């Protein structure tokens, strides 16, 4: 299980996701005071959850693209000189 410090450190590496999580907490705590019914709260939380999913997927895609760009293609061979036998 994550400690609060390690969770904070991990979220700090993903600022867009952190922003969305903070927004979710604002909704849960009804900070704006706009959620006066269960239906309104449900709609807000579902919307925020979708945004979190989109932020997470976007971050994953960016990291995966960078990782794939940094490694050689799977079929590539190292270039080396052919050694002469004689």
C-alpha cells in the first residue's frame, strides 16, 4: 500500500493527473456548494472520473511514445563490421 508521501511524489510526476484528482476531491467535498442532489453529485463524479481516465491515458500514451522512440526497431540489427577470416 502506498504511503501518502510516495503517492504525492508519484502524482507530482503527473501534473495533469494531479489536477484532475484535486478536482475529484473538490467534487467529493462539494467545495463549490453546487451539488445539492445525489443526481448532481453522481453526474459530477462520473464526469470527473472520465476526465481522470483521459488524463491517465494521455500521459500513458506520451510516455509509451517516448519509450518506443528511444529504443531501436524490433527488427533492427546492430551494425558491425564483418571480420575477415584470412
